C-alpha cells in the first residue's frame, strides 16, 4: 500500500470513511432540526393543538389553508368544535371529547369541518393528550387528514353496492317468475282425493332444477310426476320446461308410465349436444280413484323411492327395481309397480334435496332411513298435514339445506267418522 508523502492516514482508509459519514449525518440532522418548523407548517396533513377545553393554541399553515381562515382568527379565539359542522360539533361533544377525557386518545374519527366560505371538508382526526407539566398545561395534539378522496371513494362504493343490490333484486324477481312458470300454479281438485305440494328453492338468485305436476289424463285417470334436473340456472329451466311438456304430451298419447319415460328418454338423448350433461331423475305415476280409494301405477327413472303412510300408522318405502337415469343412454331401462291407497293412506314423493340436507355440527346427511322414521311418527296423516310437517322440518335444517326440494303428497281422506291425529 502506498502511504501519503507526509506519513499521514490515507483519505481512503476505513476510519476516514466512518468520520465522513458521521459528519454527513450530523449535518443532515442539524438541517432537519432547523427545518422542523417548516415541516410542521407545510406538512401534507393538518396539525392542531388545543387546550383541554378545545381552545386552539397552535395550527399549521396546511390546515389554515384548507379552511380558508387567518391564523390570528383561530389561535386563542376559536375552539376545535367551532371549526366543525353542526353534526360534527355534536359528535365532538358526545364522543370525541369524552373519549379524550377517559383514554387520552382517539384515532381516525371521521367528521366534517366547515371552511370559511361554508363548504364541508371531510377529514379524519387523530388526537392525543400531552399531560401538563411545569412548563405548561395539558395540550391536545391533533392530526387532521384530508378525507375528500376517501369520502368520494366511499360514495362511489356505496353507489356500486346499491346498483348491485338492485340488479340482484331484479335477477331474483326474474328467477322467481321463471320458477313459478315451471310449476303448476295450483293442484287440480280430484273427487275423493287430497293433494298438497311444496317447493323450496335453494337460492333466490337461480332457477332450481326440481319439478312436479298433477294433471288429467282421461275421465278418471290422473297423471303425476316429480323429478330433479341436473344443474341449475337458465339451462336447467329450459330442460325442465322440455321435460314437463314431453311428459304431459307423451301421457296424452299413451299413459303407460314405462312408455312415457321411454319417450322422455328419447327426447333428451336426441337433443342437440349441450355443454353440460342433460339428464334427470323422475318418479312418474297414474292415479285412478274409485269408491274405496285409488289405484296407483308408479314408474321410476333413477329417482328416490316414494313413501306410503298407511292409515294403520306405518310408513314404508315403495321400492321399485332401480330404473336408470333419464337422458343418459338411448336404451334406458325403467321399472314400475302397482299399489293401492285406501282411506287414511298418503303417498309421499320428494326430491333428494330433502334426504341430502346437512343436519348437525358433523354435517351428516338427513338420509332416507331418517326420513322414514320421521314420517312414521306422523302416520296416519293426511296429505296437507304431511307437507306442512315437512315444511317445518326443512326450516329446522337452516343453512344445512343447500339444494332445492320438491314435495308432492297424494292421499285418500279418512272415512266419515274417522280422523287423522294431525287433522
């Protein structure tokens, strides 16, 4: 290393560098200390100091400029409350001042200040109390932030939220109207037969995929069906409409339930290819009332089994050999069964939204066995009473009910002089 000619330290030595940095820091600190007052006066926020009673003792140029006042008109003459709007003044007296008294600080309180020309200036005030000492009394030091941009953003956000809420209400109204168009407005009256139905939509924003209907086929024969379409929304609504139309039309041509389901399967399988699968489950039946009750012919296309509540007090599933889903394969196989309901008996059809509801903190399913136990406790029960009890059951599930539910009950009233416990 080459040493300086005079034998002194090299200017590039570490000790020289440290000394230089220290000198630079010291010079910067001195400059900043000298500029503290200038920083206070022209800070990007307002500064305000008051006595505990609110009298202004110091205010920076930034806040004076925002408000359009002269400093001499404020210091010693006005209070912080005087600078606020009427609403802000009330809030100061009822909230800010008591909080400062109790906890010596408040943070980001939103109020409006009044400018000299009468305009409102939205601000956020943060304040802390400096305790009094020998040099002087206690002082409340306030930092004031201009909240005009924030308030404007909040207004825009509120406006966007209200627009979204109005749009959602519009969508819900449309979904409700469309949903109603896919269900019978009311069930027809059938001599000697009681009927009841209920539909629970999982969402007010989307059209559900569950459906049911009851309609005349001939002079003394009635057709009925209940089912569930794959999916939700507009596509499910269009598919549901097609299914209802096809089932009614096919039943008018040939009411045999197997033939009706076969016609529906053909219509779904040969539709134009869709982006999502288009299939459904259906439980279809024919009802033929007579003087003793009614004969029933049921056919299933992959649907949950119906329950029969008997006048004797039992409730049993009407198990059919499992028919295939409707609309999946061209040569789908469907099965049927025949049974009778007599006075005091009720046939119950339902969709799987009921038996797949979550019912406890462990989120267990409300399965078919549990449903059978529930309706067994109801039996014997008339159709409207069964549906009413199930409506109460659905309400008890709360947010565990996350799918649409359709219910259709068909029963024979008890004979004259007899009554159901729930009648």
